[in-house]
């Protein structure tokens, strides 16, 4: 609020008149002396005016106070002294609030509310001291009554600061808040309750009010309600209304604060009002501060969620763009590996290319797995599996890599209880990561031992021990952190992303197991121990007659992919398998081709230049009951679900190997045959 831009003369004139009128009305409640009232709203008016308008309007306070007193009691000299005291009091209070309590934002924080209360209590000592002393010196007040007059004056000014100043400040400076219908109804109910309870306690409606029972606490919950549910302005307004009702009722001998004299009654009431004001305003400020923190946290949460979505979209797009070029490479490898009369050098080169392509694909999978684990969206398909069989399979997969590095792998699988409940692929991924890590960090002619045992009948312990470079003590605490690879020299020497161990530990915990690392230090080797609960071996099912295999036949396949190399490589492989393949590179050409020809199977990418594969499968299935296989670089769980919900029978993640594609084709066509036979 920039109210200080207002012209000084009009502001001074209005403030003088307002101060004078309120002051004259307040002095009608002066009982111990004509110049000392226990109810003195002008003190709050002056304090609020100086905080909002600035110190330049002090003449208005001085002139208003002088006119009030010169027309009441005393003479010009005493009136000048009283006006000086009232002005200095307001200036001191405004300076303290501006200096220590936040100025116009004094009610934003609970600690500033208490500072405001201290400023009010301290600054209001000035006016009664100068005023009562000048009246006593001028023989307009009895020295023997000095204490009573001073206490009445001070408490009236203090209550005025505490009750009136917040009411004026908040209505002038606080931003206007638009209530919705529910809030407007709640405010109406709150105001009604406040008036009803105020009248019940101070209005003489009930016997408890007329008999002066100490029931003022009844009003507390309503004020606290306003402090918790609404802003400081509503709270200050409620207290102002309650104070007005209480003053009226107390003057009419209703309520719990009626004493022997009217002055004593009002002093007791003002003390109660002051305490209630400080408490309620502090609570209201605390709740406002909390709402501000919650809003900031919500804003940060929204920003983080947006950034997280951006990151997920980036990773999904990155994986798609990285995977797509790998598919034609693998397809070309499949074609080259089937050629006869290859030299040993050619076979070794092809094997090297395949290993590196699969390594690139695994790095992409690790990134996506880490994202799924972090978002708790990892989906596991549990089954009873033979852990020894899974370990043997992984060792066989890594045998060539270990042989190339001249590392020997020994299996010592001695556990008698070796069945666990696990996701087969993820369990093998844990063992694969541990074994690959051991091979990477073990020098030539080193050894790796994979062993199993049962520490107890229901527990299976699998250890992967190597004779490699070991783990330093300071690294042990960080070994399972994502992207952790020790010092920079190790990263340059061995490469990788440092995700394998982090993913393995998370997967182990997702299976209800543990994964720990042990090492005696550098060049002392390392041991990783995976512990899981065992289950009884599955019951052997009686042999069933072999199902009739799908008779090999040529399928009419519509292949859609905007990546030219992928399309050419897959088309070549499928044609070699005897299928009739028509290739298209976008949704429009695929729809035109499907309108002219009938197809048994659609193999389509998801991201296409003029649409999506999910749109394509939906349109084709509306024309004929064609089956579909999605091939895409998008491999998140949500991507797979979208493909299956759209009508695809399978979703294969690039790079697609020929054997995996053929297996998917067999499953889809077997399912189609089974559906048609029902």
C-alpha cells in the first residue's frame, strides 16, 4: 500500500477531525478524571495513521489531542502537554513497530505480533506520564489520585493500540480476499455466533450474564476459530466487534467483569481484551505463516513434479532415439551371422559388435529402471524359480566376456533349499549386474566364485566373490548410490554409468531380500552377498500331451516404421523367414495399403510422423480383426500399457532381436488361432 502518496493537508485534516470526534466520545467514559478514559481508541488511530501514512501526519494527532483536551478540562498549557504526550506516544510506538516489528507487515508473523504488543505497552507510558503530571502540576488533578489516573490512562491507551490499531491497519494494508460461497457462509456463521455469544455473555439475555458469572471464556473458541480458519483481518475484526459488545454490556452491569465501580469494571475488561487480542492475533499470524509455507511448498512441489515429468519425457524420448538405431544393427547382425563360410575373424567381429550393441541397450535399460524404482513404479511378476538355474544361465551368458578378460568363473552352488519367489528377469538382472561388475573390476588371470548356501532352512544366501581391486573403506558407504564409481580415474578406466549396483540393491529390496558388500580394502577383492527367503519347490505337474504347434506358413505382414534402416533390416529378415512383407513409413501410407490389401499381422512403431501406432491399430482393427505387435524405443510401463490397451497383442522394446520377434509372432498367431477355434 502506497498511501504516503496522498496529499498531506487533506490527510491531516481528516485525521484531526476523526481523532477529535472519537476522543470526545471516549472521554464520556472517563470516571476517575475528565481527561483519563479506560477506553481510548484514539491511541490506536494515531498509531495506525503514523505506520500507514508516515511521521509527516503527526501534526494531525497533536492538533486533535489538543482540541479534545482544551474543550474538556485543564487549560491551554495542560492541553499542550497532553497533546505533546499523545503525539510522542504515537511516534514512539510507530518507530518501534517500524524498526523491530516489520511496519505495515507487523501481523504477518507471530513473533512480530508479540513485538507489536511490547511496543504498545512501552510507548503508552509516555502519554499518561506527561498528561497526569501536567494536570497535577496545574492543580487539575489530585496528587493522591495520581496512580489511579495514570493506570486508567495507560491501560486505555494500551488497549486502544492493541485492539483498534490492528483493525485499522489490516483493513487498509491487507490485500482484499475474495471469498467463495462456502467461505462466505462460514464467515456469516462466525459473525453470527460471535454476536450471539457476545450478547449472551455481556448483553443480559441470559441469567449467567445478568448475574455476572465468569463465563467470558465462552467467546474464546469463536475468536480462535476465526484465527485458524481466516486471515488476521477477520480475526482483528471479530475482536473489535466483541470488544464493543463487551464494553456496552459492562457499562450496563452485565457480564463477568462488573466490579464495584465502572472504571474498575472497564479496566478489568480492557486487560482481558488485551490478552485475548495478543493470543488470537499471534495464532492468526502463525496460521497465515503456515498457509504461506504450505503454498510455497505446493508451488515447489508443482515445479518439481513438472520438472520430473519433463525429465521422464526426456528419458523416454532419449531411450527411443537411442534404441531405434540399434534395431537395424541387430537385424543386420542376425542376417550376417546366418551366412555360411565365415572366417573366425568375421565371427569374432560380429560377436564383438553384438556385445557392444547389447551393452548399449543395457545402459538404456538401467536408466529407465532407475527412474521406475525412484518413482516406485517397478512392476514385478513373481513366480517360484530355481535360483541355481538362473545363476547358471547368467554365468553362461557372461562366459565369453569373462574369457575375453582371462577371468575364471567358478560355481559352487551347494544350497539345498534353492527356490525363491522372484521375478525371473529381475532376479537374473541382479546376478548379471553383480557378475558383470566383478568381471569389470577383476584383473587378468583373476577368479570369480559364485556360491550359495542356506544359513537357515528358510534363507538362501548367494555370494559373488572376486579377486579384483576391492573397495576402499570410505567408498563402502556410497557403493550402492546411483552413478557412484569411486574416483574419476576408475570412471575413465572402466566406463559405465554406475547404476548396476544401485539397481541391484533396489531390486533385492523389492524382492524382500538384502544385498550387502564386503571388502578388506584396495586390491583385496570384494564380495557381494544376496540374501532372500526360500520357498518349497513347486509341485511337478503331470505330463500333458504336447499341444499342436502352429503350422509354419507365410504371414501377410504390414511393417510400419519411419526409420528407414530399421524398416529395411526387419523387412529383409522377415522375408527370409518366408513372410510376405509390405513396408510403410507413416500412418497415411499404412492406411492406404491396408485398404487395398488384407494382412494377418501389423508390426508397427509407436511414434510415427503423422500419428501414432496406437491410432493405426485402432483404425485397422475397426476394418478387420488384424493382430498387432508394437515395436518402440518407448519402454516405460505406461507406454506398454497404452499399446496393449490400444489393441496391440505385444509390445517389444527396441532394439528388437530376431528370436524375440519370432517368439512374439508365434505367440500372437497362436492366440489368434485359439480365438478363432472357440
